[in-house]
């Protein structure tokens, strides 16, 4: 097996895809990812092969061209824009005598460099181990071969099996630690619900300017740089709107085309801020010629997270590059649907704050709901989201709950639990003192 070197900064980009060479925007994105990881691009090779080969993904002629380029430029890393199987990655390394990474591995490496918080480091390590566990196949063939004959039997546990066992144990440990972190985050969300503090989540394609806008709105000091995935660790700050109402603004990790499944799974608790938010600010780089493609890709990730039904305001950033004026477009209800602004100069941010306030003007329902003894799970859910003000036990084992929660959240809860919308009744006239006692 080829021993991978510790260094890996002189890189050759291999632009290939399952349906031929990727387009210019995809190539530029891989270039930006490589630079963000700290690689020095010394050459780029394009493969137009329509069907990937099972052994090397690329054809034999392109493999020879790639090997010559590696030798000529002294490259110690080849980055493939296409997803490689573990065997293809291993076969290429054996032929090229240098390390080979596909796009998913490159993104994981960037995340490993940028994670700063305890939670972020745990999530990145979990994603890396999940990715690595698929790359162990025959990675230690010099130790796993079993010899035949008397006195020539192999060891009881091969190195490959040992690695799998150790990785499995570490993944289990990371899951346990992340569960504790997620429980803490869930408790914070529940406290915000009880205090009726709405949550606004910032989402968008990486490098769209989320951290710059976050700093402009909250006077935070989140790291900002013109590179992909400059910040990973989620940051939450209180934000006061022009009408005096306070909301919580959450900055999430940037999205990217074909975000590795390992990362989506590992960062699910962090991205839960978007799923549980009352409003999503979908930040879009207005100066990007491929912005509509980016919008579709972000919405696809939101759908994976079940956050596609959360109300959105589209925020078109970087209008200073287009020499445009800030403006707001409204929906049929007269609420802000899209805002054009510049987070760098601050132009248009007051309009955004007004639009957020208008979208968060929501009706709060206060009433009584009657649950049957078989609906204990629904009762627990209502307590979990902090909607229950009082509770009274009924003679038949059921419960009468006094609720106060936003109308949209209640409708969503009833629909998710397959309950009738007529269950919530208006608050009754206060009963005499001899009536049932509220707990």
C-alpha cells in the first residue's frame, strides 16, 4: 500500500464528472475549495470521458497524462472534482505515487482546519471518521493476508479489523458527546420559546457574506474572510428590531453544491437552528452569475433538513459590486419578501430589520386543549416546546392543557401529530373557586 505523505500543498486539479467534464462554474468552485484548503494549484487536467471507468474513473491515456504532470510539477496531491470510490482512490494513488482526494475529502479537510469550538471539532471528527471508515478496504493488505500451511497461520485479528473496531468505538463515543451538546442546545431553544423570543436563522451558499451581515446586524466579531467556509462554528446573538422587539439571530455553516452526506449528518444538530427557526434569511450573492443555481442548491439542503417550509426572506447581498440601490419587494400581504443590500457598507440593513419585524408580527393563540389518555406523547411534546401554561388531570385519565403559543407553530404541531385544528378552544370564563384546581 502506498504510504501517504504528511505534506500536500502542491496540487493538480482533475476536472472530471460522471457525465463528462464539469462546467466553468463547477471548476471555479473546486479551485476555490483547493485554495481555501491551502493548496497551491500547479496544473489542471480536464477529462471529457462520458462514462467513468471502474478502475481509475478516468481512461488510461488521461491517467498517463496525469502521471506525467505529477512528475513534471513535483505535485504531492491530486484533487478530483468527481466523487471517487475507495478502490478508485487507492488505485490512482498506487499509479500516481501521490495522495489523491475527491471533492468530499477536500471539504472535510477544510472543515477540520476551520473548526474552533468544542462542538464543531466533534462534528468534524465524526464526519471524517465516517468518511475514513469507507476508505479502509484493503488499506492494510500487507498485514491482513492469511498464510496457509502448518505453522504459517495468520494473526487472529488483522490490522484492518483492528482499525474498524477502533473507529467504530470512537464514532460511538463522539455520538454520545454530541448528544449531550445537542441536549444543551435543545434546552436553550426551549427557553427561547418559553420567553417568546423568535429565532431568525442565516443560511446561504458559502462565501455569500453571512458572517459579514451577522457582524453588521449584531456588532459581533465573527471571523470574516473572502474564502469558502471561512467560519464553521454557529454563533447566536440577540438582535433588537426597530419596533423594540428582541429576536435571536443564528449564523449557520455555509452550504455548498453536493455537500458530503457525512457533514450533513454530523452538523444536523447545528443546522437544527434553521429547522426550528421562525424565519430564515436566505443570503444570496447578487454579484454571482450562478446565483439561481446556488439558490436551488441551498433549498435542496434545507429540504433535506425538513426546513423548507420555514418562512424565508431572500437577502440579495453585495449590491455595491453592481452599483445598485437598496430596496425591498413585498408579498401580497405587504410583508418583505426580498431585500437588496450590502452587508459590507451597511446600505439596506435598516430595510432588512423592518422586513424581519413585519414578518414576525404573528398572532399568538391562547386557549384550552383536551387530550385523551392515549395522547401522552402529544402532551409531552407540548411541554417540550414550552407551550403549556397550566394542566388539569381529568377523571378519565386525560388532560386539559392551557396553551399559549404562536398560531403558526400550533398549526404545524397539530398537522404533524394528525390532530384536528378544532381541538384548541378559546379560554373559558373563569370558573368558581370550588371547581378543579390547576396544577
